[in-house]
């Protein structure tokens, strides 16, 4: 979820959230050039390529996040990025850095599609609210629609595609013992052993993180963008978008990482027949982690998460812009 909100601000949410007439005209021109379906394809491919390139860091993040569930204190003290990376290469092979990446790619397009169409639908509904018509051209009204509509769209998309997100976590968290042999086997096994609700473990933490992710990403991005434009108006918009998007991603990751960690651990509860570690709710899980691992335990795995922000946003942004130009050129020739 963190990546979707982060990349959405720079690639999709940035133009959508800006209120200048120039950006609105530019967005309408781009949509008329390549169309909605082509936009979704471009966004999906860009997201898939970005996630594939940063998959090793993403897997390291997940492995660190769930370490405290079944590891003793001595093992946790030895944990470091280089130690874990060398262990993966030594015990699982180099290809193991991409465990679960196929599910990530399969998750990307439906998530983007649902999010895109849900946002448009919620935006229409919000504009129908009493009093909203008079604030339609108002910046405050536009921000309200962006935050509420974007939050509801994010919740809808996350809920609709959540089983794939859970399967991704379980596949990526497997080390030497392989319990789930692929996407369909994992979906079937989880449903048989844990019931259909087992596919939605950790959904509460996910949905709680949607609003803060969008709010922090958008607010930091817009603040930095405005500051940059006022001091360096002649700078490249591409460089500005990448820099502001990366910094907003780091800010949102820092603020919402504990929720993301709890989500991952909830997703692994009872996986592979293991006993449940957290028998309480969300607050109880936070309390348990702080008591057993300290406050730092809530940020286990934050460094590889930071390392993937800049390349992730950069690859996604540049791929999206390149594909838009290619698709616009193809559309113009048809």
C-alpha cells in the first residue's frame, strides 16, 4: 500500500491533485491522446517494472518485518541487510530475491484499475453532496474531494485485491521450507486450512494505513513542490517531481511503517500450520511487539524500505512518461 500511495502522488495523483489550470489542461490533453485504457496499461507496466527492479529490497523488508514473530533475541541482534542478503544467496539462490514478485505484478493492474475507476465514481458522488457545487472551483473543495475520494478509492482497491497481497507476503516470507508452491496453491491452501476469511488477515491494519498514506504523501509532495517552484521556477519539472515524490515517499513510509509491519505479521498468522503469535487485536499486537522487541521493533526493516523509494519512484515515473509518449504516437497513427 505504501508504494501505491507514493507512486500515485507522482505519477497519477500529482496531476490529479494539482489545481492549476495548466495542469488540468495538460491532463485532459494527455487523456484525449492516449485514452483511459492506455493510461491504465502505462501505469500498470510502469508499476510492474518498478516493483520488479526493487523486488530484492522489498523482500528484505518483508523478511525483517516478520523476523520477530518466531526468532529469538540473539538471532534478531545478528540481523543486518548484508547478513540477510548473503544468507538468501547462500541458502536459497540469487533468484530467491524475487520470491513473490509474480504475485506483486499480478496484483498491480487490478489494483490500479479498481483504484482509478473507484476514484472517478467517488468523485462524482462527492460533487453531488449538498453545498459541494458552490465549492467545486474552490481549492478547499478540490482538496476535500481528492483526500476523501482518494482514500475511499484506496480502501476499495485494497479490499478487492487483498488476497493477492496476502499471498505475496506468504510467498516472500518463505525461506528454506517451501509450504506454498505458487499463487493458486497458496490461495487454495489458505482457504482450506484457514477459511475464506484467512485471505483477509491483516486487512484492518491495511485500511487504517490508506488515509495517512495518501494524506502524508500528497501534503508533503505539494508543500515541497510549492517551495521548490517559488525558489527555483526554472528547474526541470521531471527532476522536481522525482525529488519531491521520493521525499514524500520517505515521509509517508516513516509515519506508517509500524502499521505496515503489523499488517505483514497479521498476514502470516497461522501460516504453514504454525501457532498464532498475536491473539489480540491491533492495539494488542502493537503492545506485544513493543514489550518483546522494544519500540525499534516497530521499525524493523525500515532501511531497505528507504533504499527502494528513490529507484522505485524514479523507474515508475520515467517508464510511465515514456509509455505515454509511445502510446500517444501509436494512437495518432491509427
